């Protein structure tokens, strides 16, 4: 993104919901200066203001600001995304064992 003629880093956030029928829908898109807790709180409050209700589970990376905002705004359970879980687990395994450990975790 350009700001004052300079390229600046921003956070682009997309929220995807799964309906009771199992259909995935994009329910929110925001661009902000960072992924700090105030940004997440504003993002989630906007989703609620626009009609989001009945949220039971949030799946994401382990961003502390997001986890806190989920608890505060919607009271949903949080779960780490499988991709991030796998990356984190494999980061603690010797390189030669990655395949074996990945298969065991899956």
C-alpha cells in the first residue's frame, strides 16, 4: 500500500465463516496498520455489528491479540490452524526427521 508516496506494510485480514449448512462464506475484509489487539477487536466488533452471531469456534494462527479479541468480543473457543500447528511442530524436529514426524502427526 502507498501512503504519502511511500510503500508501507499493512495487514490484510479476511474472515471466512462456515454456515450451518457447511458452506464457506467470506464475511469480512479489513486492511489495517498492524495485527495488534485493537485492530482485531475493531474487526470482530464490526462483524458482530453487521450481523455475525452464533460463532462457536475461531481457527487461526496463534496471534495473541487475535486470541484476546476473540475471547472478549465473541466468546468463542479458539483453535490453532492445522498448517501453523504443523509448521510449529516441525520447527522443533531435526531436519532429517521432518517427514516421519509429519506423517505421525497427520
